[in-house]
C-alpha cells in the first residue's frame, strides 16, 4: 500500500514547507501569478503544488500528494501540469525537492542564449554552466525528457521561452538554487 511508504507527519511537514516557499515565489520574483510549481519527495510519494493556484492563498490542504507511479494519494485540487517533469526527475536523479520558476531574468535569457556560461564562481553551486533546453510544450513528456537530459551532472536547467528547474536535497536548497540562477541571469 502506498500510504505505508511515508509517514503522515513527514507528508504534513512537506506540505507546509511547500506553502511557505510558495508564498515567497512572488516577492522573490521567481513567479508571477500562478506560474511555476514546487514539490518535495516523501518516500515513494511526492507532495506537489496544485495547478493554477495563487501562492498567496495556498494552504497545506491544497497540496496534492501523488505516488511516483502517478496514483493520487490525497488532495482535491488539480495536480500541477508539470507533474511529468517532476516525476521523471525524481525517478532518474537523487532529487528530494524541485522548484520550477518563471522568473523574468531567466525567461529573458532563455529566449536569446543556449546556455548561461560560468560568469561567476557561484555557478558552481548549480553544477557549472546552465544548459537551455529547446522549447517544448509545458507539461509534455517531450519537455520532461529534454529537462532530464540537460540535468546530467547539473542540478539546474533553463527552459527556452518558459522558465527554469532546480532540484536539491531539500526544498530550501532547491529554492536557493533557483534564486542563485535568477541572480546570475540578471
């Protein structure tokens, strides 16, 4: 049974962390409106922000919990449209948290560059130069596969004309990487 692979307490902590970091997305200029999404792996499940939701109004009970195989465990709202990308990253990397942003500096860079070069030593925290994956429709398997390839030996990738994805061993680490990327792109 899926529910036996994670504790309710760990799941509730993950939900609250997603709410807390989600509420920072707008003020930190990592998203506008309902764009972007965040997730945390909890055992064999993922707590993920719902689609089309305002981060300012997000509550822990709005967070969706989905098994890695895609089976919904809890949550009434629609799972983020980027679930295919999150699930593939969790399946193929050591990620424990993912932050997907639509930040203005990164989106502008993504429209004109093939990569963010090592312009500052801080880029080492992102695994080196950051690759830009070619445009693919949001939520698509094609985008998910392209992101996974670009993440090889990296923890951050830029999505052409779209945004960026950072992952880490915690939501705090993934979020800090997203902030670092936006700063470096500026």
